[in-house]
C-alpha cells in the first residue's frame, strides 16, 4: 500500500467498515460517521469543513479512498463516503 494511503490504517476495522466499493472518477459525498468515535473526532477536528461536500474519487486502496474536493485531495475511509448517482 502506498505510504500516503496508510494514514487511515488506524481506522481499519473490517468488521464495521463499509463494504461499498468506489471507482475512480465517481462522485461521492462526505458523510458523518458518528458510530465510529475515532473517525468522527479525527474528521471533525482536521477536516470538519468537508462534511456534506461532494468530491471525485481519485484513487482507491482497500478501504482508503483519495477524494478531490475543490483544490484539495483528502484521504477518507470508505465508510465516510456515500456514492452519488
């Protein structure tokens, strides 16, 4: 796994993680994950301003998803994202 995608490995809890699969160039929306306090507090503290925003998937590696929102590329756990049709 690429080092930039290892950042969220501390969130890997495969028993509770989303089983959704995202593809590059799909549009996704960032959602609050209140059932996982570790992810919720991290996202709220560092990137709270992106919750509810839409972005485009740039890279997927397991449950780690790199999403472009505006001028930023931010790494998310798959359970933080909702696919937008």
